[in-house]
C-alpha cells in the first residue's frame, strides 16, 4: 500500500522518498510529476481519470491555493467520481485512509502555497 506524507512547504514523501514537485499518485503507488498549477482543470482531470478511480483527493497546497474548476466538478459528478479537496497536509491523510482500505483513489497533490 502506498503511503503519503506532507513534510511541509514544497516537500511530499511517497513511500519514504522525498519529492519536491507536484504529483499525481494512484492507489497502487504509481506516480507522475505534474507542472505546478493552481487550478485542477480538464487537462489534469483527464490524466487523473485514465485508470478509472472512484475518488480523487486534491491537496490544495499549504495554504489552500489550488481550486477545482467547475467543469471538472460537473464531469466528476456525471462519472460518479467523488472529489475531496483539502489542504495538502489534510489531503494526504484522506488519501492514506482511502488507499488503506483498497479503494480506487488518486491524489493530485500541490506542495507549495
């Protein structure tokens, strides 16, 4: 099981390894880097749903500066995908809890602001 930890501004730990980038992390530990962006838009959303998750956890940054676009929220609802949005510190805990139960969950984690 994959385990995330937010170490503080700019640092994300995935299974014990520190990263200094925004990331997408799937329930099975697959990960990919993403360009820093303050909006989860349709382009990122299409990457997040490529493996058909049931839930998406959005780490909105240290101070919550990332937003989910309205069109993403609408499409997620149509596809019956639950979106959880919270500061990155809280989002990693949400992700860990969901992934720990074997649920198909993906995280979009912003590590700054």
